[in-house]
């Protein structure tokens, strides 16, 4: 399970990098779109802060200190700096998950979340779905803000063939 979660977090974070890179300009990342409460830059900062805190710091001991309010109030961060944030989040998530053993997956997550006490594996699944949810919002924002229908192919089903637990079919010779 841990290896599959690592694979999927990496896939989604790579998708987030591609989404940010596809914005034609730094201004487009921050362009408001009617009916959307968050722009792509805000969502990228939020996702990075969320993952760096809940996985990198809590499970991996990275030392990252989250400022959630800043994730939603900061503006004008360049695409280059956003991509650096995504890379840092990916690095911290991968490092933390590499040290989470199967035994720990069944342990209680060290923090209470939303008034609930959950297992590490359940919380990691929650964080993965949170990442995928907001990744879709970034994709939608980018397309609406720029008028481009270009796909970043953020969560390609074809990549599942490379997942650690995927059994590749035997090929007839």
C-alpha cells in the first residue's frame, strides 16, 4: 500500500507541475475567474502547504512549518517559484513515505483531524483524494483563465501500468 500511495502522490504532484508550467504567464496563474473561489496559484500553494505539513513534517519530520492563512492570501508568486514549491513538496512527501513502514500504516495518525482520530493509511488516502480534487480545480482554472483546452494529462490512467502492485499481463510469445 505504501509503495502504491508513493507512486500516486508522485503522479499527482507531477501533474500539478505540468499544470503550473502550462500557464502561459505568471499573471494567468493569478487571474480570477468568475464563479471560482480560488485561482491556480492559491491552489498550488495550498496543496504544497498541506502535503508538506501533514506528510513531510508530521510523518517525515522535515521541520516544515505551515502558514495556512498565507497559502490563501499570498498573490503574485511566479510560476518558477510555484514549481519550486511543488518540487519541495514532492521531495518531502517521497522522503516521508519511504520511511513509513507497513506497521505504521495501521497506526493512529499522530494528529487529530477534523475532530477524528484516523489511521495513517486512511489519512494518506484522504490527502491523496484532496490533492486530486484540487488538481482538477487547477486544471479547470487554467483552461478558463487562459482559454486553452490543452491537457496536462494530470492523472493518466495509462500510468497505472507502472504502479508497484499492478500485475502486468503475461505476453504470449
